[in-house]
């Protein structure tokens, strides 16, 4: 089980690293576009780059953020529950989260194949949309693995932080 936790953690960390690099590139493209636009030479397709990058940044950062439990936590009612009831509620929410992300991942795959079939591409660079859909589906399935690992992590103590 420790190897499984390590695999999930390292994969989450890799996706997070990719997300950080893409975010930095997204900021550079935005900066370059603003400067070039002020000089009368806007970057053609900068909005496409930002849109593709935004999808990657958000999608790829979710699993690691979940692993580190860095999401916003606002729940006064759960804090008042007994430890056993908290554990049961956490288990139920993890299972619901896994079902949700499996559903989203499958739908991203269906959408990706639909985009491949129709040949839909971006306006300026003519980049296909389907790799983004498949990448986001991969991220959703990784999030499912992360939630699965979290389901067993408190009991096993397999925290790779």
C-alpha cells in the first residue's frame, strides 16, 4: 500500500509541477502580449494560449492540492461531530468525490473523441482541442486515485509529504 501511496503522490506532484510551469508560461505570454499590444504589435492567438493553459493549470493542480488538503475548508458543523462521525462523513464524501471524478473523466474522454471525430480546432493556431480534453480526463482519474488513497491514508499513515 505504501508503494501505491508513493505512486499517487509522485504522479500528483508531477502534474502539479507541469501546472506550475504552464502557469509561468501563461504569465509570460500575458505580459508579452500586453507589452507588444502597447507597441502596436499584439500577439496573434494569445487568448487561445491563455485558454488552453488555464485548462491545464486548473485541471492538473487539483490532485496535488487535494493530496495536501489545501482546499478551502469551511465547515463548522463537521467540526462539532464526534471523531467516528467525522470519519464516516469523510468516507462518504471521498466515495462521492471518486464517483464524481470518474463521471467527469469518462465524459471528458467522450468529449475528446467527439472533438477528434469532428476535427474541431482553435481559430488562430488551428490547434486541436481533443488533447486538452484527454489531459483533463487523465487529471480527473488521477484525482479519483488521490481520493482513493485518502480513503485509506489516515488509517495506514501512508503520508508522503
